[in-house]
């Protein structure tokens, strides 16, 4: 028999299936196995993705598999099919798909084994006869294990001494065995079921009855979507199937996992990139072995080795984190749709502010639509007051905090309540600039301005992580007139400390969450401290439920509104609505202060009324007129290389070929342009891009042509990535 093998080499030059003979000492069906194979002069790892009886490879050149590296197939057949799907539809390398299905933590780690000691009763009498009257500890060990049949080696050796336990093992009166230990703790279920409202029950029934197309669960913040998810999962488990629950942020995963652990106990496994190597290994294999029937995780959990799926749920489906914008590039929704179709199970896309593309599919009947327009406790949504910061400046207030927001903060603190302030920028300031010559320090490896972090006293690149000393004088003109750029979370905290010196102030952003437990610790301390203020980035906008939070302040709403993405208005509406929903979730009324320099912008007007439908109607009309998604597709080809000339050469070659496609498709092809990427260089790689926009009607045809074109024009040391409807073109 012949094995089709993909070798574990991250190179497009060898990203194809190679045929190997299966030697007689190995099983015929090795599909999914990790194997060791000869490749050139080396022996390397590979993955068997198929079996066949014959090969076109000449017999004298056909090599044999050396050995299997595991005693089991490590890749599910379903995920092998997914790997081919991703290559065909997303122009990903086959090995990219495999590495997503079998991450490095799994390839390069092992079970943690614990030494367990038991007593051999048949040898006790004989052993006791050899002991002197002064040998107390061995007798105590025997007495201990008589009452407790098994114990950890570490416990016994700590209590009675290593030498005592080792000698008893040598004699044979103690027997040692190995037990697999899970490095992630799982609590037992304790939560009681909640009585569903009529709307929630209708949602559960509708989701479970729709297997042929995804269901959009459109529910306002606080409408009880999580309870719907858990009831759907309960029904799925009752039918002996499994469930996959995705959340947008790694930081939200522990919180959601706690909720699910309370309901489902140790049948829940957690997968996200913040786990240690050992923890990820243990959780992955709990899923693989079927010990965990529910997976909760961030984006990468969509590749979990879970079998017999009964439902896939994507919470906050609109969130940009579900789109991987670094290699390998993929949209989680596409992978979820593939797995749901293969398993013939429901796919749920939940959000209070669905993406325009998702809601358009729901409105047009491509997706099933379920609406939950009211909060479970019938609490009103908190009113949103829009503050004109230009007016504040004219009145003499040059602070980043309006008088209205400060007044509301004082009122909140005086009442012993909590407030959340949202600013979508971490650090102290987004950049430093010389007032004399306008010099802005940039990263030496990436074409981006450095962000000032006052607490560390450094300038930091948010792309590669490099740190530089903060400026005191301009290196260009020598001036010491250094201006701070736009506000960040650290600066907001400093200003608040001046106004509220006796009030605990917490900060939640990527810089404060530096350890695995930091996120939970910060939120735990904030939740237990009243009055208090939490300042944060997008981490504070969703998933949190603090009963004492009665005020939300949006410090600079315009940050997301004025960028060059066609999704800027949509992203802003979603962020504002999500963070506003953190206030007034319990018995106390909430209030939201939104600060902006363009108070009459339609996005803020619809947001203040929580009118997603009106926002959607305006936005979808604009998209139709301007030919943006969902009425068109934007494709970016990102060409990167350390060799600038090679990258430029390939970009030129591709654009010349693509111009012929534009002629071929005529009016269906709206736009085509090649340029340097706005960020010219990241991690010492030069970046060029080709951006095209064309009718959704010809998407499959154009994509197939683009993929063929790239296959025909591969250049060594140059990478090309294909992005469909990217969030950012930077």
C-alpha cells in the first residue's frame, strides 16, 4: 500500500503530497498518523493524509516510511478534509492546515505522569520482620497505606523521606505505578438550571431545528444569549453528541469556561493560546480521547479534535478577532460552516450587533434569524449622552475628560458604585513627536511609529515588540520640545488619579495582562471593590457582568471611526453598543457618556438609540451604492520578502496578469491597484500589496484564477498571502 504524506516543512516549494511505501511491519491504514520519513538527505516528520494502492512514482525512487511516531492517528479524517478545503478556498499551504489541527504544543509535549504508591499486602509481614525496633518511618508508611490504599510518591517522600520510600520500593513491599495528571483543574458542576423566558425557549427550539443553514441569534446585551447557548448544549449532550463554543478574546475564555464548568463540570475543555504547553497538551488530548464533550475556546479552538459535533456556537460573531490577519489567514466562520456541514449540526452566530455581511445573509434568507430584543430582567438599556468635545474645548476644558463625565464619575463614586472607562488604545500615548521638526520615532524593523509606555519609560513597537528608550531630545534637530500624541489607557489612569486620589483604579489592556492569571485577577479585584473605576481597551467591551457598574464612559469614540477601513462605521457602532451594555445590568439604572468631536455623526445617533436595524439599513444601502461587501469582495494579495527587489518584481508580474482579468470581466471588476503596503516593512520584511474589488457574482471564478496565477509564479524567498475582505489594509 502507498501512503500519501505531507512533510512538516514550512515551504511552498514542497507543499504537496509525496508518495511513500508502507513497509510490512506497519498497518496498511495509516491515515492521520504522524510518521518519520526519509526526505532528501534528512529524516523528517510527516503526516499521512491518504492511502492508495498504486503510485506513479518510479519504483527505484519510491522510499518507505521509517516508522510511526505515535501509536494512534493524530489527525481526524474530518480535519484532513478541512486542510484540503482551506488550500482550495483560502490559498493556504497544506502544512499550514495540519499545524492548525496539530499545534506545536501537541507535537512536542507529553503527558504529565505522577508516581503513585500502593502497598503489597503479601510482603508486609516478611518486610516487618526485617525492621529493627528503631525503624519508625517504614512502619508509619505501612500503617498509612493500610488505611489509605494509594498515595502520591511526592506526598510520602516529603512526609517520611526519600530514602525510606526508595528502599521500600527496592524491597517490593511498595509498588509504584504511573498515573496521567491533568494540568488544568476542572470543577464539578454546581449551577442550577435557570427557567427560560418564552423568547429564550423559542430561540433554543429554532436553533436545534435548523441544521441546513446557520442561525443568527440577534439579541441585545443582557438578553440571555449565554443561557440559550447552554440549553442548546444540554440538549445536544442528551443526544450523545458534542459541542464547540467559541468566544472572541482569549481573555474572555476563562470567564466563559467558569460559567460552563459550573453547569457541565469536567466535561468542559478549554483551548486558547494563553495556556502553557503542558496545559494545552492535556486539554487537547482530553478532547481527542472523548473525555471532554464541550470545548470552550478562542479562534484556534475551531480546529479542536472533537468528534461527533452536535452544535458549533460563535459568540460575539461580529468580532474582528475571528479573522486571522497573520499567517495562516482564515475567517473562523468559514471553518465553522465547513465543520457544521460535515457533521450536519447547527451553527449559531450570536451577537447584539451582527456584522453587516452576516445580517444581510439572515435578512435574505441564507441564514436563519432568531431575535431576542429585550433584556431578561426587563431592565432598560442605559441612556447614552453624547458629549461634543469641541464645545468642551471652546468652554476652556482642555482635559480628555468632559465636565459631564467627571460629574457622573463623582456621582457614581459617591454612591458606592463602579464605573468602566473605555479607550481603544493601550499605552500612555500612541506616539511622540518633535514640535520643531515633526520627527516621529519609528521602529527600525517595522515601518510604524513607536508607542510611548510611561510606566516602563520606553517606546514600544506593537508589531514586533521591540523596545527603545523614550525621547528627551529630538535626534533630528536636537529640540527638547517633545509632544505626546493621542491618549492611551495609561494616560487616562493618571488623569483619574488626580481627580479621584482615594478611589481604586484598575487598568485592563495587553500591557497590564502580562501573565496567564492577570486578566482574571484584575477583574476579580475590580468586581470585589466598590466604589472603583476600571479603565480598559476592547477587553472591557464584552462578556462582563458586574452588577455594581452603573456608569460607562467612552473617552474617545472617534478612534475607530476615522480609519481607512470600509468597516469603520460598523466597527464603531459595535464597540459603542457593546461597551454601553456593560452598564445597568442589575437593579441599578445605568448611564453612558460618549465623548466625540463629531456628535452629529449618524453612527452615534443610531447608537444612542440602540437602533441596530436603522444603522444596518443606512450601512447596507451605502455598501450597495459603493460596491463594498456583501455586494462585492475585496481581495488583497500581500507580497512579503526580506529582498525588496524580489518582492517588487513579483508584485509587478502579478499586477500585469491581473489586468487581463479586469479586461475579461469588464464592469464586474470594479477596482485593481498595486502599491506599497501602508506599513512598508514589518519584522524586516518588505511589503507590497495588490488590492482588487469585484462583484460577488464572480467570486469563485476570480479566486480560482488568482490561486492558479500564484501557483504558476512562485518565487523562492517571497511569500504571497491571499486575504478576502480584510479588516485592515495596513
